[in-house]
């Protein structure tokens, strides 16, 4: 992997310093070199992982998983299963909402459906691959476990707070769907066109987020002085984690696009836990998600959802800073 990074970095050097003849120590050239290297590297990884996950998800028995959740809907096991399902499905905070509605239609308890809704955008398979390459398996495992635990306990807490009555009225009145899903018996070769089409569409959907995320990361890398982070979200500021969570909410960047920003933040001296709390808030608590949730939740549930998950992210950030 290091050789691949060096190869792309040399290619970026050639473009920035030989073709464009930019000054080596300049702010713009530093940011542009970082952007080209990171954009190529992440694009290659995203395309590779998208195809692998397309094959895996093609064989996942989604209807059996949904029925299993219905069967275990009165125990904490349902929250664990829903959160695990969220971890392996490739949805952002907004695209998770239709499946959340499907769960509510199936009369799955709110707490279990929320466990899925919380974990799905937080734990992303492409982000897992990039995390593994960038930070190693230990931090990757901590990232996955924290996302799943946040989903499990967030769902349980909101259920215990009696939030089920604050689901939108039209959603509570829906009848359970009796639609039977025919088992997919296609061979691997027969699945390839669909896998290819979905992989291309997923890559196409992710590219704008990757571009914006890397552009922001390159700007931070080249232009933002280290003193900025030392003042607001450094280890010495006891309120750095909640400040990072609040700053991240308006961004709404995909889990893949946020990684270059996290890398830049850590490179500027921001503690890992604070950076991870920033990442979780940007992909799991977005303003577009809040607007979409208005169609399926009443105001009190939306406020409780954001507050509970936000507090969980802040606690996770402090915990990471304590143990890392």
C-alpha cells in the first residue's frame, strides 16, 4: 500500500512541480499535491471495495434478516442485529431512511429500527477499508465497535424514553406488508450485470463527496495553520470534543469523503478521539437528514434522536482520547 501511495505521490509531484512548475514550498502547491495524491488513491480503493461489496451484498438474504429482526423484536438481540445490519449495508444518513420506514411498516419496534438508522451511515464498508489502510486494524476495529455500540444503546435508550408515540401518524397507521420476496437463485455470472451497474452507480454517487471531502482536506492541509486547531479543538481544550461535534453537523459529508479531512485534522495535531467525534457527527447527524426525518418523526423524537446520538458521539470522543 505504501508503494502505491508513493507511486501516486510521485505522479502528483510530476504534475505540480514539473508540468505546472509551481513553487515547492508554496501553500497552493502543497494543497494541490495532497489533493492529487489522495484523490487518485481513494478513488482506486473505492472502486475496488465497491465491486467487492456489491458481490457480498448480492448474496445477503435481506428478507430472512428482516424476518429475524421481527422474531427477536422484544429483546436486546434485535438491537444488536439491526445495528449489525446497518454496519454491512452501504447507506448514508439520508438513504437509510427508506429502509427505516420499511421496518416501521413491518411493525418492528422503534428502538430496533433506530439502531439500524444510527449505525448504517456511521459504519461504512468503504470507510472501513480506508481506515484499515490509513490507521491500521486496531483503530479500525474500535471505529466499527463504537459505531455499532452507539446504534445499539441509542436505539434502546430512545425506546425506553417512550419515543414510539412520536413517530409520524401516517407511519403508525400503515398495515404490515405481506409481500413475499422470491429467493434469488441466479448464478454468479447472471448477477454480474446488476453488480456492475450498482457498483458504477455507487461510485458515481460517491465521487462528488470524495471530491469535496478531499478538497476540504487539501485546504486544511495546505492553508489552515496548526495554531487554529491548537486554539479550538486541541487536546488542551476540555470542550474540544463537543465543539468538534457541533462544527461537523452542517457539513453532511459521506463517510468516505470525510476521511481525508480527518487525516488532515490529525496531521495538524487534533487528538484521534476528537477527530472521530467530528467524523461521526458529519456523517450521522446532518441537517438534510433532519429535514427528511420530519416526514417520519415528530419534532420531539427528532430532537431526542439528535441529542441522544450527539451525546453518545461526544462520550465516544472523550473515551477515545482517554485510551488512545
